[in-house]
């Protein structure tokens, strides 16, 4: 075989490899375009393992935190009624990137610890990390729960660096003995209401996110009252606890997995319905104040499979630094029978003439 033919064969093989590769690459190990739903590999060539997470931008670098899902997926007896499959807790992963495309694995920054809230047989979900400019600490919030999801608590950890390791400070239910700012006397008198039942022990906190406003004030958004209602709670200046000031929003609407962002002075929220691992229609809302009133805008997803959020569930919205009106909708395509193989759905958010967010499917795209 001639040397020229050998070279042509090699180039042809590389071309075919690029066509079938999950993410478009300019050269080996360099990602140039996002392909939602395909296997996304880190700079070492291993699938990124950061589910249900969120991003932090700090000093020119993006950090991606998420649940490590590996090992066998199984269905505990206590969760059979709703199909709550799971894998054992391993910890929280952290990756870093300069371009939102190529991610370097930095390690397990909050590993499982037997006999604690971080026990492998318990629940650790929705990790979100923020930076506190006053304390110079990185603060990691998680949904911490019992195997049957009855505990419904928040967990908090801190670190001096974004890549950890993080020191875990325990879990708690927020707003013990506190009424929401928008409470009505009739609500307080309704002893059948879940938030009244939980008044003394603190409010349930499951799927959650953390949002830091322009003035540095932190807020915790979480599904509560058994999941029918979202709560928005103000954080203490160190971001380690709630102040006791909170509001109930979308009462009875069964919204979870909240993702929050701000644009042109308005606050936006994108959440999902409550259907366990099964996808459903996303819901968007907007408010002039974080305390409300919040107005629902309907499903921000448009096009084929918009009614199931393109077979995914939102987890976070990331503003692209230095790009006006550039936001990324981050979601997870859960594979309930093999959770370790769950995929990432990252799509650009656009805005219509009314300023309402729109999310459309694209097979591949790049951050612009």
C-alpha cells in the first residue's frame, strides 16, 4: 500500500470519527460544540459525572458541581410506590472550564461518609455552590434526605477554594417557628396544612437552588410542604443559614427543580412539575421583586417534545459572562433504570418581544 493511500485512509477515518463523536471536536480532546443528550467527556476522556448540579463563575473560571452517580441503580422497597430508583451516594463532583465546553475533573469535593448525613444509603441531591465575598468562603448547599425522603433537609458545606475539599456543617430544616411574609390568618388556622404542621420543626426542603442577587444577598429556593409549594428564603450574610424571612409561592402547583436568573432587573424562574424521574412540561415565571408577586408565563420550551422539556428536567440557568442576554438552560435527561448513564441537556435561552424566555431544541450549538 502506498504512503499516500495510507494517509488518505487515516484522514477518512478521522472524518468518520468526527461525524459519530458525541461532541464536535477540532482535535482530540478539544470540544468545540455542545450536542445535548450525547455523552459529554472531560479533558481526560471520561464521561462527565455531575448530575442535578449547577455552575459557579469565579475569577475567570467556571466550576461545575453535581451529583456523582455511579454503581448499580436499584429500587428500595420504601420507594416502590412512586418508582424512586437510586444509586448509593458517592459525593459531589467538581469540574473547571474556561470556555463552558472543555471540563477538567477536579475531584470529589464532598465525599460520602458512613454514619452521617452523607451516608451512602441516604440522599444527597441538587448541589449548588456560591462564593461569599465577605467571608471569602465557597458555600455548597445540598438537598439532604432520608432514604424515603421524609427528612427533607438542607445541608451546608464550606471551603476556602472552589475545588474543595469542603467541610460539612450538617443539615437542618429552614425557618423553624417562622411564618412566611405572605401568610394569611386563614393559613395559620388551617391545622391540616403541611406548612402549619411543620411550623415548629422547620419547613421541608427538597429540590433546591441558591441565587445571589446583585447586592450580595443570598436566597434559597426549595420545594416544600411535601412538594406542592415553593419557598423562597433569605440567607444570612455568611450564606450558611436562613434568616427566618421567607415567602410561599405557587402554592399547590407542585413545582420542583427551580432554576433562577435575573435579566434587565426582573427575576425569572424555570421549574418542573413533580413526576419523579419522568420528564414533564417546564414552567417559567417572572417577578419584579424576588418576594413577588410571581407571574407564571407557561412552558418556555418550544417545538417537538416541549411538553416533556425535551425529555429532561431543569437544574440551573447559567449567565454567560461577558455576553449580554446569553443564558444557558441546564437540564438532566434522567435514565431511571441506569442513573449513571443520565445525560445533560444544555440549550440556549432566547427572549421573545415580551421578554419571555424561550428554549428551543438544537442538535448542536456553541456558546456565543
